[in-house]
């Protein structure tokens, strides 16, 4: 990360981490972020869980409100994509600086 987070940005990023603090949402986000073709149908997200469709929808709503995913309705199905800008922010915060950069 090039510079420390400002107050507003820290608040936004905290919402992302809070959303990912639930194991169901973390798994859903992982499935969406790693999907072939960069998107996944909600119909493919319900099978791996022993949860009702409304419960899965609730968790997806939390991920969407946290700015981690976007959704697009196509007919009766909703398709989800990970927001790459959010992935970059989280990755930048979690990245360990190279030894040379820390020593410089």
C-alpha cells in the first residue's frame, strides 16, 4: 500500500472486511471471485451450502452492499461478479512488502 488509509476509505474497507468475517460470505465471495468467465449464476451458488435460497440471497446482499460484488439480473437468474477494484484494495492492504522495500 502506497499510503495510509484516510478516515472515509478506512470506513469503506472496514465494511468489506466485516462482510468477509462470516464464513458463508467468505466462501460465497471466494466462489464468485474464482469463477471461470468472471461471473457466476446464483443458481450455482446455492448447491454447495445446506442453506435456503433466501439465506444465500441475504448473504449475497451483504457482499453487494459492502462493495465486494456486483449483480445483474438476466431473466429469472442473477449473475454475480467480484468487483476488481475492491479486490485490489484488499490485496494492497494484505500484501507483505518485499524485504528490499522495507530496508530502503
